[in-house]
C-alpha cells in the first residue's frame, strides 16, 4: 500500500496541541517532562512553518 502524503495541521490545530500539552502539566502542577519539552519544540517549529506558509499565501 503506497504512503499517502500527510496533511499539514493548521496553525490553530498546532496551537491547540501546545495548549493541551501545557494544560496537562499545569493540572498536575509540574513542569514539562523532557519528552514533553521535545514534543513542545516540534509543535512550535511546525506552528512557525504553518504560520509562515499562511502569510506567504496571503501575500
């Protein structure tokens, strides 16, 4: 079965994922774990690309 290209998440979806990550840690009153920090970094990088892509389309 051939791989289908992944759909790029919207900036809004990525922002929601970032908020959820911090909300879970906040509910437990703890800082992000090392794994969560890595996930956060990936999400922020993807969000930055998505926002820049939206701005390029608008130009």
